[in-house]
């Protein structure tokens, strides 16, 4: 089940500040476990989704 | 318009363009979970290297995206000696080529502060994390300040993890 983000016990001030700012740092934790190439692939998938949604919105607005 | 960074990087590599990956994609490679809509590179603005960039994007209908009339990207010797930055729209997305980076300096200085990364489609250089933080700090736009918070956290975390091993 989804729960609240559990801060790493040894999280430093910058990490805590990023969480406090509102970033979902669990995503960064996940990214740091990936290789750089996997990070870029993941970014591409997110980008593709965003651009698809944007284009769908533009098509809808044009109707 | 699509944005295919992998394909753009592959084409630049094929043409042996001398460049360093900077900007948001560099942040992603370091582990940032922010989405960026363009590919920013810093490159040597010699005529040879600019011609390589031209060759890399020639089949992608490249256009100067910030020019009012969106002129096609067609180099001349005169242009090669006067260009400082190239901002392109291509069939594979946005490609911004800069001759220098705020907070770092020119291509040589950027190169000195870069690290190698080998991907399955080639070996590339990206700004090291400290340099990326310096560049984002120097620009200081709202979105850069957001990215800075995340990059500083990544720097801190990776330093902690290095201490553990």
C-alpha cells in the first residue's frame, strides 16, 4: 500500500531540504540505483508520456 | 513534436561531434528525477565541429528555433565564425548547442570539468555534478533553483554512499 515517504535515517540536510521543498525523493533514490543509461531511458518514457498528453490536449482544444 | 535524446546523441556521435552534455539531460544522468524538454550540449565552435553538427542533423529539417522566421539551419563559413550558440528544432526534438556555459566558461573549461559516461550507443562526456551545480547556480532561473535543490541532495547522498564503500 502507498504510504508516507520514509526518509533514509542518515539523510543529510540537503536531502531533508529537498523533501521539505516537496520533491518526491523516493524517485531520486530509485534513479540512483539505476545505471545512467537506465536513467535516460526512464526519462525518455516520462517525456514521451508528457508530450502525448500535451498533444492530446492541443488536439482537444483545436476541436 | 517528439524529443528523442538518445537518437540525437547517436547522430552527434556518428558524426564525431566534440561536445559535452550539459543541462537537464546531464542532471538526469546524475540521477535527477526532473523531466527536461530539450537536449543541451556545449561544443567546440570551430568550423569543423559546426560542420559535423550540421551533418548530424541534416536529415532532420533543422531550423533556428529562436529566430522569428525559423530559418533553416544552413551553415556558411561566415556563420561558422560568428555563431556563439545554436538553438535548433529538429524532427527528433530540440537541440541547443552552446559555445560556453555560465558559471563554467568556454568549451575547454567545460571539458575539464566533465566526466566520461559510456552508454550502449557510444561514449559521451557530461558535466561533473559540481560543475552542473555551479552552472545552475550561475543561471539562477526559478527552474534552475528547483533543480539545484535536487542536485545538491544527490551530491550529498552520493558522497555519503562513497564513504560507506
